[in-house]
């Protein structure tokens, strides 16, 4: 029975990965990470807010926007509801170019914003005990939920581990 269980898990993960491959990738420059979900192709993008080359703004180190692939790929600011309840962020400076970042919809997950030697911003996090440099999130929303009452089945985090290998981890909130 165990091999059948492993096959089912494997097929579910393959199907889950393939479905997301059909989603468009953001076209904006300097995207640190982005979020997509199963209810449409519009994408929420997070970009660094540098005040000078390589130095992040202490008050607003990340700018969150949405790319409307359902509307010719236009990039617009988040709506006030999106910013306050879903895709907005809160940040707290830890040191120069190091910030504790939290998504307003899931503040329990710590994201650490840093800047590397090449003056590029990136996010580190730990999911299920595994370190990753975050590249994107895919949120699977529960059927029958929407708006401010949206519920989530799971969130898949995609990134790179310490060895530069692509990894993904599923989180069930």
C-alpha cells in the first residue's frame, strides 16, 4: 500500500507543478519574488525600493504591485483592500539593508529581506525547517471562498536552497 500512496503524492505534486507552469511570469524588472493563485493569472510582484544604488529605503524597502495579465499585462499599485488584507507587507528594519518582512495575510511567516554584494535584493525564509531564497509563492484558495473571506488550502513556496538547487515546499496554514 505504501508504494501506491507515494505514487499518488508524486502525481499530485507533478500535476500541481505543471499547472503553475502555464502561468505567465512577471515582466517587471528587479522582481524579488511574486505571488500567484489558482483563481486567475494576475500576479502580485514585490520589487526593491532603493533610495540610492544598493541601499534600501528604511521605511518602505519593498514596493508591492500587481501585474494584470487578464488586462494586457499592465502593472498597477495594489488596491487598498489588497494592501491591507491580502498582499501588502509590513517591514521592520533589523540592520542596514536587512529587514523582517511579513505578508499582512500571513504574518506568522518570517521573510528576511537582504541585499547581496551585487546590490540585488533577495528574500530568505525557512519553510518546514528548510532554508530557501524565495522566488515565488503559489496560493491554492479553497473553493467557495472569496473576497475578505477567502480561505487557503495550501501555499507552495518556490526557491533556491543553500546549494543553488531549485526547491519547493508546501505549507498548510
